[in-house]
C-alpha cells in the first residue's frame, strides 16, 4: 500500500494512544492517526476522515466498543474494526468478533497490533477485489447475448440474466420466484419441457433446437443447452431465428437450383432432339436435290429446305426466350398494353398470313401498370401467334379478342379465339416443354411452356378453357409491380 494508512483511534487515554502509535511506528507502519474519545466526534470522523481502519478501546465515557462497532457498520461499512483494550472478558471478545470486529488485541500484547492491522487491511482489500470480480461476473452474465437461467426442482425461476428476460418477454422480477407453468401454461407437454424433466430426474445433459411459441402466437427459434446444476437445471439459450431463416432460404434456393438443373437436363436432351429433326430433313432434301434434273423440282426442294431452316430459327429464338427468362433479372417499367398488342398484332398478321382474322383489344381500367416489358412481349406474342396459327380455316369470321382489365394490384388478361379448340385430354399438357397438340403444328412446342415459366417468374397465374370446334380462352393474371392509384377517378 503506497498511501499512508488512515487510522481512527477511539481512545480516552492519551498515554495509551501514544503507546499504540509508538508500537506501530516501531514496526515501520506508514500511517496518520486521528484520536477521538467522544461519540459524536467519532461518528463525524467516520465520515470526514474516512479511516482505513478503526482501533477501539473498550470502555469510554458514556460509550463502549460495541456501540462504536455498531456505528462503524452504519457509517463506514467496510472499514476493519480492531478492539484494542486493557482487559476484556473472553465472552465479550467473541461477541465482538461475531458482531463484525476483525480482531481484538490486549494492550499488554501490543506487539501483535501491527500484524493485526496489515492482515485486516489485506483482508479488506481481498474482499473488495472479490466483490469487484463478482460484480464483473454478474455484469458479464447479465450482458451476455446468450440467455442463462437456473430452474429449481420446483420449476421456479431461480436466476435469469437480462437476455432470458428479453427472450421471455417478461422482466426479471416477473420471472424469478415464479414457476415456468405460471408464466407459460402451455409449456408442459412441449419437447423442451420433456428435455428439462429428463435433465431434472436423470441429471443428463441435453442440446436441442427449439421453436418457442409465445402465448400471443409469435415464435422464436432457440438453441438450448440444458444441463444439471446444483439448484436444479441450468439452461443456456441462443436466439437462432435469423440462422434458421437463412437456412430455410438456402434450402429453398437449393431445391430451386435442383429443379432448374433437372429442367436444364431435360431441356438440353429435348432441344437437341428437336434441333436434329429439321437438320436431318435438310440433309435428306439436299441429297435428293442432287439427283433431281428439273429446275422446278429443285425449286420446290429449296422451298422445303427454307421452311426447315425457318423452323430451326424459330426453335433457336424460343430457346433464347427460355434462357432469357431463367437468367435475366426482372426489370419493371410502365407497360402500355396498347402498344404491346399493336406490335404483336402487326407481326402476326403479316408473318402468319392471317388473312381476314379480326384481332381486337379491349382495355379496361386506367391504372399505371408496371411489369417486365420484354417478358410480357413474349407472352403476348406466343398466345396471339397461336390464336392466329391455329385459327379454323373453315370459319367465315375468325377472330382473336384480347381483353385487358387493369386494377391497382394486377392486370387480368383474357385472350379468346373461335379456332378449332384443344382436346380436353391435352389441356393439362399444352404448357409442357416441347408439347405439340396437333399434327398441324410446325412450331417447337415451346411457346406455352415459356409463357408458363414467365408467368411463374412474375408470380402470376394462367389457365385455359377450350371447347373443340368452338374456340379457346386463355386467362392470365399478372401482378402490378408497383401498386398504384388510378390515373383518373373513373375507370374506362
Ligand atoms: P407450338 O405452337 O409450337 O406447337 P405451343 O406451346 O405454343 O407450341 O402450344 C402447344 C400446343 O397447344 C399446340 O401444339 C396446339 O396444339 C395447342 N394450342 C395452343 N394454342 C392454341 C389455340 N389458340 N388453339 C388451338 N390449339 C392451341
């Protein structure tokens, strides 16, 4: 200890006080002493002098050492108190020690005093450090991210740290002393409770992940370590809700990836098969053309080859559409259905030699609509081209009607034709990869598959109703990527 030891001496004999100080100096104790002999001055010194140690004579006028000890516990709680007295009965000395005095020294044996003082001061210092370390420990446990709780054999919370109180959605005071069942009436019968019971009775360690459901229905995932403790069971808990969510996302992504992978396998297999068919035809036609003499026949073959190449080109375009849908990120922008329709119409009226087919658009609802334009083009083009392509040549008044209803949340599309219709047996298959429902199809069988893939990506829906000989209707819903207010109050 570097600073001087502050000694408060309660002594009414100045000669004894001197004697005691001489003894301490002899032992080279570095100290300053204040000597008092009156109760009030003593109490005042306890506060203002803040002694490191108190040396107290037994009997003082109107005041004895037991009173002095009592006052020291009141005003200087942790200051060691040594009884230094001429004579005292053994019973009284024991009583003083029991009441909290550190030691007692007889004035006839003052040589023991210096050591008694240093021992008492060391003990005080050790106790201070211990207290500090306990506070530190308490602080650390309280501040831990992990929950720490001790449950007694009677299922009462004996100890909970701050994290447990937070996890439990109760204050510490609302938990400690109460049973788990009082706080969570539904807890009995849960897996966690079973594990706690086993630990209570069989004294076995257990680790588990547990979804704790609160009385309000919300839930949190915890990793629990349950182990026997002297008072009952010790539970360490960690909130793993975020980790669990990340795991679930990862699993979902994983299964999505597996789906994509197996679809890709199927796709590559089927696509190579589909691409080879027109190639083989072209090769065959080419060989045939070498043997042909007439210019007219050669021209005919050349047209056939051209048609095959066109088909190949079509398949490749659709493969690109498919690939774009799987790889390219969604890009939302305002959609003008009118424009989208006019572009598709212009293309198919020409390309498919659509003749007199009437293609009309009816647009209802004036809401700004946001979606992925390129993907919507593919949808519109495919469904419209099918309606034109599979029109009934015998019909006098072939038509395709496109009705679009806009609402703040979605666009609902109905694309109907009065074509040949689709056989009921095929209705489930037309959205499958490379499925063609009719001999008259010279397409790849990919169009509606891609439409369905895009609709899934946009989180929309598609279904078809069709009656053979009467026509087909495709019903689509596409979510509005930006929920919006109407452009004008009245929907058109
Ligand atoms: P593709 O047109 O290349 O054969 P699709 O995937 O676009 O492939 O269509 C799958 C099948 O669905 C077509 O082969 C056809 O049998 C049937 N289909 C699609 N749209 C219509 C329609 N509007 N009318 C009649 N049949 C249709």
